[in-house]
C-alpha cells in the first residue's frame, strides 16, 4: 500500500467514526424532541380543557366553548357564533399551530427546540423567542382570541 492510500484510508475511518457519532447525537436529539412534543401536547390539552371548563362556568361566558381535543379537526368551537380555533399538532416538526379567523384573526405557533447540549429543550414561538415553558399562557392567549378578548 502506498502512503497516499494509507492516509486516505485513515481519513475515511475518521470520517466514518465522526458520522456515526453525529448520527447517534442526531438520533438522541430527535428522541428528546419527540418526548418533549408528547409532553407539550398533553400539557396544552390539559390547560385548554381546564380553562374551557372554568370559563364555561362563568355566567358571562355561559357554556359556549366546545373543546374537541381528541379527534380531527382538533380545536375549540363557540356555540354562539360558530367561530373555531383550530389546533394542529405536527409531530414531525415538533410544533403546534393555533389558528382562528373570527371573531379575531389569530395565529400562534409553539415549537419544541433543542438546547445545544442535545439533552434538553425549550419552547419557542414562531419568531424563535422563548416562551419559557409557560403553556398555560399560550392556552390563555388562544382562548382570548376565540373570545375576542384583547391581551
């Protein structure tokens, strides 16, 4: 074997090892994000269900919120106006999108983002700003838009 082929073989081996390490790191990061997304989805549903239930008991609201957080289309409807807040969970992109056209135009995106260490994560809005893990706030904002309450 020539010196050049030995050098190329050594570089190939280093490259292959590096790629395997990168693949393992990417796999680990993806697992962390998948778990965080499942957690986010569950927590958001809990906050939305709880807030809808509490609001429906308020005399000013009068039981108009109808949450459907299990089957498609996922969202919350208003009995009085037919307005609908759609909620789209995207497991592949680790994000959820809230959309409402009436009574107020509203769009809010929450995405699970990895930290640089690859072992934990954080929540970002569509602008990439941290929402600090306060999913209760996200639920309040979404329901506020459906009820046409300015924040």
